[in-house]
C-alpha cells in the first residue's frame, strides 16, 4: 500500500525538472539579450563621445584660425572678428558632424540638438566652445521583446583655443615645426612691437593681422661663411621701409628621422628645418614665456649670402615654388575678406589645384625674438622668445619688388595670419602643446567641460 503511494507521488513530480530548465533558459536568454544591448549602447556612447570631441576641436581650431584670439577687446576689429569666429566655429562643427563618415554612431550621423555654445570671456586667454550631440533610435535587438522604447545616447565636449597674450600670469605654449627665423619684435608698418613687452601685459599689435611683411636677413650679405657682423644689432625693422623686418638664423639640431620632408629637401640642418615638418627635435619645440632663454642664434650660418641662400632654397622647396617670385607654383592667399570673412587660400598644385583649401604648406610658425632696448647679440648668444607669428608665405622675394627699397633677393614675403605673445610670469605649469603643435594658438580638449 505504501509503495503505491510513493509511486503516485513520483508520477505527479515527473516533468518538473524540464519546466525549471525551461524557465531558467528564458531567464538566461533575457540576461544575455540585455547584456548584448548594453554593450551596443556602450559602444554607441564611446562613438558619440569621440564625435563630440572631434567637433569641439574643429570648432576651437576655427576660432584660432579666425584671428580673433589675438585681438584685445579694445581693438576696432573685435566685434567683427568675434562674429567671424562664431560663424567659422559653427560651420566647422556642422561640417564635422554632417559631412564626416568617421563620426557615425552605430551607422548613423549624430544630431546637434542646439548650436554650439562659445565662451570668450569667463576664462581669460582661453576661448572655449562646447558641443553637445545626441543619437536617437538606436537599435536594441532583444530588449524590444520586453517592450523597451528606442534607446538614445548623448555626449558633451568642450575645447579651447589658448592665447596667453594680455595675461600677466601664463601657462607657456610650445608649438612644433617652428621655422628657424628669429624675427625682430618690431612691426615695420607702424613701428610698434609685435608683442608689447613694456606694458607687462604683453598685448599684441593686432593690426598686424593681414599685413604683408618681408623677412630680411640681418646677416652681412658679403659674408658667406658666417652671420656677422650683423647689419643691425639687434635685428630691427629696416629703416626707410614699411614692410621689412630683420631676422637672424636659429641654431638647429640634426633633423629627426621622424620628420616629414618633401622630395626637394636640402642637405643642411638649417635648410631642412625650413623644408620639413620637424616633430621631435629640441629646437623645433620652443616654449614661449616665462622670461627664460629658449634658443640660440647661429652665427655660423649666413642664410642670405650670395650663392649660399639656404633660406631661399628652403623656402621655395617648402611652398612648392619652382623659383623666386610670385606665380611659381605656390599656393595663393587672399587676405582681403578678413575680418568679416575668412582669408582665402587657393591651391596651385596637387589634387586640390584651383580649389579653395583650409590648410597649406605655405603656413608657417615663426618665433619673435626678444630685443630689449640697448641689447646686443654676441656671437652665438642665447636669446628669449617673446611670442610667435603665424604667417602665410606668399613668395621668396626675387629682389625686383616695388618701392624705393625693394627687399633683397631671397627674403621671405609673408602675410600675418595670427600672433601670440607671452608674459614674463610663468605659473610653472607644463607648456601647452595642442592641435599636434602645428599652430601658435594651441587647441586642446578641456575635461571636464
């Protein structure tokens, strides 16, 4: 009798294990599905953050390129330049988001819910732009089974264009690929300093943006082997002209194997520093500010001597010009639209020949030499960098320029695109190298926003 009772109980319990396994499998599948969807959203979140970072950096680069960062608030062009900076930054952000397949979020372009916000006043010297992005209707493959709504991800990024000009306490800047021309701190157009070292605030001469300037060697043209004695000591604006300012060559180290050089590269270190993108040598990463000595001028090079004009040869190679003078294959700059619109660069070679472009090999960064009153350069002496000019090389002068005193053949004619100055008060922070170090106005992400 008892055996029959146990038999009936076992009969009622048959199939319970299968039911438990089935319920467990459903739970396990639900957790697996949720995990897959979480990973999908995590990847999408990473993608949209990278897109926001790229857009913010593009906007900050546009602010720096506009020239606005070099203008004090009292400058007559300030309002127009600020409007231009905002317009250029907004266009750069929109282009980075809508026209770039590299910024897709799970296969779709992210949206810009609101225009990027810009702050030009809260952080002196730091011109910031904030970009917020959103990607909606992201596919959730399994959670839809449980009635979940469409997923979305958001991201925010803030970037800055940093110019320590007008600040008394500064973080130094260190652009890369600086050309070995130590230019006198004197604007030949009006006699003012490029960077005002007398005021203590080191305000820049903002009127220089868009001006055409000839960089003329201060070395005695009759000397081939050495740069000396100097025509003027220290270098200065050339008397009787309104466009010529002197420079002396800087001591350069043996170019690094990582440097990017054209096929026309020359044989000397000095010439190669003009022609190449120097990315990893002790000279080409210069610090500006802090009142410290940064570089040595080289009296063993005469860049303008007849038959040995390394500046001319290097300059022609850099800008893809076949010889000295205008119209020799180099890109062309139209500065007239500034400050209401960006300056225009038209490519004259390569796949973009004839088209407007946003960058060019003709854009260079040049150190401004500290030339205090009454000072003199002694042979091979160390010097201080007051700031940097960013210029567009229009041509290597051929000596036939107009005016009563044409620039000597082999001089470099540039249009000034931007300018940055640094004060003597270094706050001790690590020097800023932003935007790969190719601009005198560093561009970098600010984290957190």
